[in-house]
């Protein structure tokens, strides 16, 4: 089990720190589940009571956090970020296992240094595996696939021909990269398959969630920019161009030939019609359906997706419809009553 002294952790966050506490810290935890050997954090003054009653050895808080008396806290600029730095120390890296006797590696494959290949994994001919890669049990690395340095391909993931992955790419279990795009044309009396002969390029530091599918381009390239993080069960269609540092949350579905700009976020279950452009710095709220281009630095939501504040106004108006219908009926009744009164007065 990894352990650090309180003093070592303090120096991690502040190299100028000089202390002498040799209290052992064995991990991190929430405020509620903390013990005297864990570190916790609180980034909101509303959590003061929980900080005071927590059993954590130390709690990371913002510099403007309320006074805590004798309770040990570390006041930092960004408690959540510093907490993650400490967490990473306790996660560690996967142990080097070498190549399992039941792994299958074609003789023509180029394999780097210090790689691990688990049981029943397959590396096909002419594949290139960079130094320090970890290939999980049952994973398939197809013909001619290229993996950069320190990639992690988890159990039962499939990286099919036409895929080129950068450095430090993480592919979670059962994900599929470079399967055929969904391309068919109607030919007389049936759907005729369009050959998918392009490629998929994955940038450095991309993470791809479990059971996610990224399709091979028909021609050209399906591209995922560096630093982009893709959640579980996401589908990226053929010839999409996903920018850098994009977030795609669970069950997003992106049709073919969509462009998404850098630093954008698509919430859970967003659907995107093909051949559209979503601008950089844009957020699309969960369950939205994008049916037209979206400009840069905007917030869209709804079905069809439209500017967020406009969508809220429309929803607020829709919520008033029952009252408005009632008012209209009452006005109609009043008009009819007055009309009858006028008709009677004319006959008198």
C-alpha cells in the first residue's frame, strides 16, 4: 500500500513548504468517509460544518474559507485540483507484466520496450506498438494499426485496421475504433455497401469510454483532437472532425461528417445530424438534438437545439398555455354573452 507523510504531501502542493509532520497518509476520501489517515477537500463555505466534524487528517479548502480554529486545513487556490494531484499519487501506474504466454503477436508487428500484453490479446501483422503500452486481456490490435507511447488498451477493446493513435491514449473495455462507417446507397432493389477505406486518427492524451464506437472514414479521415475525453457508449460517425479538449458525455450520437470545434461540451444523449458544424467553446445541453450549425462560444439546448435562453423562454411560455387557454375560453364566453345581450336589446 502506498503511503506518504503529511510533510511530503504539503511539499507537493507548495515546494517552499518546510514542515516536520511525519503523520502517515494512506489515501484520499470524502469528508463523510474520512479517517485520520486520509486527505479530503471542500471548495464551498457551505461545507464548514462538515469540515469541522470530518475525521480527515487534513482538509484542502479555498484561501477565503471561514475560520476553522484548531482544525487542520490547507488553504490553497484550487482545492479540487490539488486534491486530484494528491489522488494521483495513490492511484499509481499499472504494474509491468510483460507478454503473457497466451497472447498472440504476429512476427511482423513492431513492439516497443516495456509493454504489457495480457492473455488472449491479439496484435496483428504490421501493427506498431509504442514503448510502455498496456494491452488488456482479449483486446485486438488490427493489421497496420499504430499505437503511440504509453497507451492503455483495456480488455476486449478492438482497434481495427486504419487506426493511428497518439501518445498516452486510453481506450476503455469493449470500445471499438475504426469499424466501418455506416455507408450505403440504394441500388435498384437493395442497399449497396460503400467501401470504408479511410482512417481514424486519435490525438495525444485522448480517453475513450467503454463500449464507445468511432467509425472509420469512407475516404479521408475521422479525427479526434488531442486531449478530448469521450464517455461510455458514445458513437462518432465516419469522417467526423472532433476538435481538441472536447468533452462528449455518455450516449452522445454524432452522425457522419460533423465538425466540432475545440473546447466544446456535448451533454449526455445529445444527437447531432450529419454534415453540421458545432463551434468552438460551445456547450450543448443533455438530450438535445442538433439540426443546424451552432456558432462559437454559445450555449444551446432542446429539441431542436436552440439558444439556451430562448429555449427557456419558450418553455416558460409553454408552461403558461393551460392558463392562457382558460383565459381565452372565458373571454369567448364573455363575448358570446355580450353578443346575446346585444341581440336581445335589438329585438326589444
